[in-house]
C-alpha cells in the first residue's frame, strides 16, 4: 500500500497511525462516525464541512489512477480498509459509503465487516449500481441530471434488482450531475440527503445487538474475498495498449487526486438501455 499511502500522506486530518490511509475530520464530533470512500482531499473537506463539526468523517481513498488490475485487487483493498475501520472503531455499528468507484470499494468493505461479525447499520452508495446480494440496509443516491450513472434515467426502474439483492433500501434523487456532488451548491443537497438517511439509521439502532440470522444467511451467499498475493500499483512505464485504458496514468502525469474527473471502472452488470421514461421514486 506504499503508493496509496503516499497519495494521502499530505491529507489533513486525524490518523490512528502515522501511516494509516484512513483520515478523519471532525474527529471530536458527538455523532456516529461516517466512513466514506472518495477520490480526493477536496471531496473529504467538503463532506466534513457541510455535514458539520458534530459528524466525524473518515475518508478512504479509492483506487482511481493508483491501482493496476483494479478489479483483481479490490478484495485485498476492502480487507485492508475493514481492518483500518476497526482500528478507528472496534465495535460499530458502522455508517459506510462511497461515491462512484469508491462505492464499489465501500460495498466490498461492508461485506468484509459483516464477515468479521460486525454490523454495518447503513451502506450509502452515491451514483453506484451494484447487482449483488447485500445483507443490510442500503441508501442509494443518484443525481437527477446524471444520464449514465442514474439507472432511473437509463432504462426501466431498477427497483426489482434492489428488492432482489438488498434487505431494505431507500432511493434519493437529488439535483446534480455526476462529478458535481462535492461542489457548491450541489453539495448542500447531497449532504442534506446523507444527514437525513444517517439520522434515520442512528435512530433505529438498538442499545445492544446481535447479528441476526437473516443477515448471516445473506453473508453466507456472498462469495469470500479472493486472496491475491499482493496489491500491484501502476508502474512508471505502461504499454501503448494500456495507455488507452481507463486505468492508465501517463509516465509524465503526476499521481494526483482528480477532483473534476471520475473514471468509473465497473465490473457489475450494466443497466439495459431501454427507452422507458425516468422514474423518481423512493422506497
């Protein structure tokens, strides 16, 4: 994880260890901690500022422009982040989310926490569509103007997919287009939806809990994370063929946190592109 650690080394915030890739803002807040997987430090700063000082926000960097063979390395990254989250909060329950590619990492990290016997009270996915079983509650957020990332704009309503895979879910359609949700004024609507859904989850928490049998049955259906030997990062020299791929970083291009672009790499099934009208619904 050396390259990932170098990318986030200059990010401002609290760490449980000097080399931890999970960085917190508003660490002294009184509310439950929100763990969020995102692309850059500016996104982290905007999220923490607009949620307010009472909400601790710990950021995890996505693999965008860092990881080579991203989808193969995703399970190892999820295991690492699950361990880091448990160092910040050993018990939980957890609020965990991510945007774009970070949503895929958050999804796999949440599954890993469930496998370890921890409860993820709410998984929040911004502009992410995942057709896989999940044992807990999911809050889905999409931009009203997003044509490709909002499945309600891309074809028939995806609710049958959500109902098949998630024990319970909600859908918020908010103003904005993909890549705009951490910029004013769009960030205000985004964080308002986050605040509403996390407060709902917090109000539902029991004082004590045991992982319920239904959740464990869903976890049992999820395939275990694969065990790659290590995590491989983008090398200084890459072939011309790879230069055309979404994961490519030019040798002359510095490693940076992209604040304006968001190159999603999705291994999941795309939505069928039918011509039915978009639906604005919530469940």
